C-alpha cells in the first residue's frame, strides 16, 4: 500500500486500504471536483453509542487531521481522530454486496450493522 502522510504521523489518522483509496478516487472523479476530500467522522448515536459518518468535503479546517493516500485526501476532525486512532477503511465488492467498512481497534463493541460502535 502506498501512502503519503501529511501533517500527522501514520498512527494519527485513519488509513485506507488500496481498494478503498481506489474506490474513493473513482467516486471523487465522478463528482467532477478534484478538490474534494473524504471526511471521516464519529458522531454520538447509533445503536452502540457512536456512529461513523463519511462524506466528501471541500471545507477543511486548520485543526483537521489530514492524510493523503495517492490522490485521495482524507480529513478527520480532532474529536473524531482520537476515536479513530489506528482504524482502517476498506472497500469490498462481492456477491454479498459492495461497501466500505471500518476496522477500528478502539471499538470495544460493534453493532451488527457495522455502522456503530462503543
């Protein structure tokens, strides 16, 4: 996996697998705005206490944790960064469906939906 970190050490931001980086790059290209970054956040709620949120964003704050994976820029707000420390984002495309999943070593309990944790 080829990663280039900016502003942070590798353990301070969520990492992307090659499959996730390729899919995010494809989706950004479809959006037609190369300035977009993937924002990954943790919000209160969900059936296990916290839920993940991912969306494209062009508004990057000075205190956001920023990482680059090839042409893909990933940003995480400071509050979410501590909850995502060491986590990785993957993308799978198979017979059972396609989608992104987050492997988070900080989650002591996860929900069956895969979108919330505590």
